[in-house]
């Protein structure tokens, strides 16, 4: 998502299901979801989109040639870089998945000791092809041959036809005002619609008066999260394949109706909320950049799990995603993030799985660029961004404080609030008295953000959280 020269645009490079994919492809003979097939096999890989998306952004909006933009990445891959403790730990955590694939094993295991240099010659060669030929260097030629060969040998579905047919899209960002500030974010299949619903539901609450991370603020926030995720689970999917009622879901009437469902004193349990819905019918990495010309960009990209399904393309030096698990494998059954989604997000050929990724830009009331933010974290992306925005815009924290403050998350199912370390025992006790289940959860999200300062210049803030694997269950 980016603004430059006064124009805002979103680049949708979400992966697509291969042409041979089907709604029931992850069900075992017992009719239940085979979780290993959905997350660790070549079937879990959707047609990759990052190369087409980034090349499209460079072609339409870049000032420098692709080869120049890619040169630093190629140098890092070819000459290597010292492994940080964080990277060493994260490779060690993913070792069981990487170990299962001989190519990944040879590239990444044993996990390098921090300080040793990691060189990736095969990756450098793949990047050089893209730098020389653009996206054709990935979707056709030797890289494509190697990817399709691995699919054919290992039971995957992606064909040359799927790779050639992949297109990234330029789309219009979703827009809604929050307290006078225009907020622009990623439309479906991204997660921005749910973020705007949350801002819309919460706008009239005086959260500044009830205070940051008090039970009186967290209760309506958690209830709003459950209501917005109920809509997400039931109604959202790839708008190119299923009708998504974007305008209705963001309409004041709908948001008022959702807000009225919030009991100010008591948590509404998930089954009661879900039953009411029936009567109504119907990893990720994030970076934020500001430049001197008033340009602002927010980019979220992911393989789904850290290191995707752990399988690498032989000879090409890169890992494959397991984004197919973001689809609904079986209505009502939880994916790796605990999301229980519906048929709007069922698997179909060429369809893009629903995502929570929601790179977001916020403007000052006079239209000048102000904030760029976003996060990894699977289903927790949307609520992470919500809290960064509320902390900055409502509670008046500076950007570093807004990003660092402890966060909560709720998504209807599982029917509980996940709270990071640092929630006060008093807030927790009061929330439990209102009927909420509260679980202390590992760190959620990593909302690297940037703010354009009123007096000129910009201030970036790195989320101090240690990146955690976003997967709730593999
Ligand atoms: N892969 C997680 C998401 O896009 O929401």
C-alpha cells in the first residue's frame, strides 16, 4: 500500500490456488482436515505472488531500475551476512519442518551459530535472473522448471500454466475516516476491511477516558473484535470469486448494529454470537517507509508460517509458502491460526485465500501523510494494527510507546482473550468478572511503523517484540 505524488494505491499480490485445487483437497478419508497435508506438504503451496507484486510496484512507481533495486539483496545472498541470534533461534525453532526436506536441510541446517556467515549462492542466482528478466525470470525458464519439477515429483499441484497465469493487481485501497483522520488500508482478500470495521465500531467509545489497557477499554475492544471476526469468518473471501458486501459491512447502519450487540457489562460468548449471525443471512514480514517527497509505503508479505512449509525448490535457493492453509479446508474447522472460516473462503481454482495482512496508511485531517503501519502475525495482524492506531490516535502515546504497549487479541473462536505479558492483574480480574476467558499469550505481531513528523522529517519505530512463530497449531 503506498502513496506517492498524491495518489494512493494497493498492490494485491496474494497467492492463488492452482487450477487443479479443490474445496475438499485437504480432507482425509475420515472427512476431517489432514493438518499435515494442509501445512507441510507441496499441496499447501499456493502460486507465489511476491515476485509479480514487487515487480509490478517497481514498474509502475519505481524511480530506479529493477536491477539496481535488487543489487543489495543479491550481494547479501552471494557474499553472505553474519547470522543474528534471532535468525539462528528462529531456524532452530523451524528445524523439525526444515529437516523433513533434504533441500531445506542442506541450505539451513544445522542452524548456523550466531556470527557465522550465511551465503546463499543458489538464491543469488535466482535473484539475478529476476533482476535481468523481471518476473519472467521467476514464472518461466529454469526457476519455473525447477519449481514445477519439484511439484511433479512431490505430489504438488502447481503447473507451468499456473505460473504463467499469475497476475498481481493494482487495486483501490479501502478508505474510512477515524476521528477526522483518513485511514487507507488493504481491501479483501487482505485484512483491512476488518480493521476498518473495528475502528468504526469503537469510534464512539471514549477509550481515552477509560484508559489504555483498562478492563473498561479492553472489554468493548475484545467484543468488537469478536463481532468483526464473525463477519470475516462468514462473509469474506476473494472478491474476484465470491461477492463480498464491502459497502454494507462498512456502512454506518451495519456498524451501529454491531455496536449495539456489545453488552457493556458482560462478555457475549462465541456460541451466542455465532447463533445470532445465522439469522442475519448471509508471516510474515512488515515494513513501513516514508520518503522526503511525502511518499509513504506499507508492505506486508508472507510465506504463511515462518519458512512456509519448510520445502525448498531444488537448486534455486528459496522456500515455498503454505498459504493454502489460509483457505477454509472444512467449514467450521480451525486452521493454524484457530480461525474457523466459511464457504466464502473455500478453495477454488485461481482463487486467492483470505488474508489478515492489512498494511495501513493514516493521514492528518488536512490530508498530509502521517503514519504507515502493519504487522505480521496471522489472524493477530488486524488487532495488532488496531491497537497501534488506538494507542497513537486515542491514547496519545508516541509511536514507540504505541507499538510497544502490551496487546490483546480476540477472534470469536477460540472464545477467549489472548493477552501479552504486562496486562495488569486488575484489568484481567475485571475482564474475568465480565465473563471473558483471559489467557496469557506469547508476543503478538511486529508492527514496524513510521510517522511523518509535523515539523518535517520522519521517525521510524521497530517493534521490540521477539518475532514469534505465528502458527497457533501446525
Ligand atoms: N498467512 C496469514 C495471512 O495472510 O493472514
